[in-house]
C-alpha cells in the first residue's frame, strides 16, 4: 500500500506515532513523505533503516532528504514558495497514494489541507491528534468534520 505520512511542526513524534510508523514498516508498505515535511519524521525513518521511502519534492529541488531516498519530482510549481508550494506538492501526493498517516497538532493548515484532500477522495487517514492524545480514522469529509469538532471541544 502507498501511504503518505506527515507530522505537524507542533506535533511531537511521540510513542504512539512511532509505533504506528514502525508497524507500517514491518508490513512492508511504501511510504511517501513531502520533501518539505518534518525533519523529525525523516530522521526517525532514517534511524529505522527502512528502504521503501519516496519523497515528493519540488521540481526545483531543495528538499530535506537525510536518507538519500528516491525523489519523485512534482511537476510545475516553479513560481511557488511556502504554503502554496506545500499545497501543490500535497495535491500531487494525495492523488498518488492510497492512504495517509498524520500526527496533527490541531493547528497546522498543511496537515488539515492533506486531510481535506484525502477525505475528498474518500481515501482513509489515520490521524493522531496530539492535543488530546487520541487516534482517529478519517474516511470522508463527515469524519473530518467530526474530528475538527472534537478538536475544538478539547475532547
């Protein structure tokens, strides 16, 4: 299975997240990261010595790639930077994966955007909401709306 993984800048790589990623690796799944994503996630995967990793990177390069993993250059976006570039890469990534795994701080608009795209395509996402230390499975926009309500209520 092709799984996209992202970690919010404000979300920790805590034990629950590391355990889920380790389970995916043990099952031999193909993991995909944004080259603009979390250095903590990339460093964790590097320490695991896992080989089935590909980065989605800007066509212009400039990605964090400590494992020298294969890079799939996302066409277009040469005139973009910051969040618009992240959105461009995410849009390409979500179309090319089957599921997602996210550690979300409840604030990062990058992970929220990823979740909106996955839900819109009815692709499953496992979300660890770090503010409440709970995991959620999102399969639709309705599921994402429920997650956001629970985030807002502090459930």
